[in-house]
């Protein structure tokens, strides 16, 4: 499924299980798991909801894009993106060498 040292990127709408699935897959593959929203929350010292309410969507999306640049240079990760992270074509392009899976849930 995932060849070489390419990262595995999980994307999809909110609530599709990106974080839950990502943790399981990372454990089974022996890879580091990165939840992008959790990283942004830790760096900002507040929740994604609060970032949106306080600073607006464009501020959040800029932080998200910067994190895509950072993570796109790394290998062997399992990454759970935020629900809208890969809507931006530039962000998606940062993971050109990764295996991207879009999760869906009913």
C-alpha cells in the first residue's frame, strides 16, 4: 500500500475518522502520527474553533498551509489533515510524493 518512505495522508470531511484511523494505521506501520489540527492547536495555544472565532478563517488557513509545507518535506508519516486542508491546490501539491486517501463516512 505505502511504498518506500512516502507519507500516508488521510483527508476527508469532519467526522470521517481521520484521527482515529490515522492512529491505528501509524501504529501498525510503525510510523509517527501527525494530526494537523492538533499541531496547530498546540502551536497557537487554543482550539481550532477559537482560532476561527478570534482570528478568522484566512489566519487559520495560513497556519494550515505553512504546516503542509513543513510536513510535505518529511517522510514516513501518517498525517490526518484538517477537513479543508487539501481543498487548496498548493497544499495538495505539497504532498505530491505522499499516498493520499480520502475517507468517507455515512
